[in-house]
């Protein structure tokens, strides 16, 4: 199987499961603190791996500044906003918002990296977005436009923009010969530090939940959801571009539905089935051309 296809499949499969896993992080520990723990641990583990594997760890101050920016956007503010948005909106609606990442990556790539907009990818993204909306049609129909809904929607869209800018920063770092592994190692640690400083400013307590479910979900999100998923996804960005790589995010709702059907008794509707079909068509359109 083509290596790029594996880089597409792995993060999609992992992030499709993290929507379910994140639920075990909510409760005793403040969401911002859970993000801090996740990326402190991920950053430390990756730096340890880099040292053991004797990776080049010497970078200029400018390189560190851009790795810190990647950490702030992609491993810090983005995730904090997602956790906060789930206070106001169902996770399905947030998944719909994240399926628009392809459009933001295409636009920001053209603005900041001078990369041409790929029309075939945008067409695929339209199929994916339509399919995702159909999958979560019941949540849309039951949506009441209260102040909380508007706040949650605003936070979610802002988190998508921040994440997209983080994707573009990662693409910029790869283009400037900063290896993905080292960029992620420093970026995750920097992201955890940024969020730790923010937590201190906001007065959030650094509590910890010693339960088995919290610890195992934290380890899963750290190792699989952060280290492995971001390692493969950002490597894919470096190879095929941020716009095409972002289509891996569009198929996540399909995987999430499969998991929900097993663990949460989700009942597939006719609309959801049609939505899954449209997302799969979009995937074919997205990966059929080589770049």
C-alpha cells in the first residue's frame, strides 16, 4: 500500500476514536489542565525518544520560535477551545465544523505559503462537508439558537482557524528543513508550557484524577492521539500539502459513528447512511490524484 495512504489512514482512525476517549477526561480535572498534562507528557516522551535515537536537536532561535508557534496553535489553544466548545455544543456539531478544515488550509496555504488552491480537493471537501452535515442532521434539527449555542459555535470556528494556522506553521517548518519528529517534540512541550502559563493566569487548579479511566484515557490521548496521530498527519502535510492532508479529518465522523454504534448504541439513520456514502465519495476524489 502507498506510504502516503497509510499516513492518511492512521491519524483518521486514531482521531476517530479520540472523540469517544475525551469523554473520560471531563469531570474532576479542568479541561485546560488535561490539555497541559497531555502535551507535557507527549513532549517529554518525544524529546526522550529524540535523544535516545540521536536525532539532531540543534536548532536556531528562529526555528525554536516557529516550533513554539506551532505548539501554541496546534497543541495548545486549539485543543483548549475544543474542550471548552464541548461545554456548549454536541461533539458531532464540532466534528462538522472541523470538516471545513480543508477550506481553511487551502486558503491559508495560498496566502502564507503561496501554494495554488487545488480545486479537486475543494470539490472532495464539499462532498465530505455535506456528508458530515447529513450524519449529524438530527443534532442540527434539535439545535436551539440560544446564547450558549452562538458562543459554542464561535469558539468552535475559532478553534478550526487556529488549528489550520497550526497546520500551515507545520508546513512552513517542514519546508525550512525542521524534521517533523523534532518539531513535534519541541512543539508539544512548548504547547504544554503555553497552556500551563495560561492556566496559572486564569487561576485553574492543577488537580489530578487518579482513576483508572482518567489515567488510561490520558495515556491513550498522549501516545496515540498526540504522538502517533500528529506524527503521521504532519508528515503527510510535509509530503502532499496542508489542503490534501486535511481531508483525513473529514472521514473522522464516519469512524466516530462506528465506535459510537458499538459503545453508545448509536442507531444509523437513512440520512447518516447517505452522509457516510458522500464522505467516502469525497475520499475517492481526494486521493485519486497524485501531487
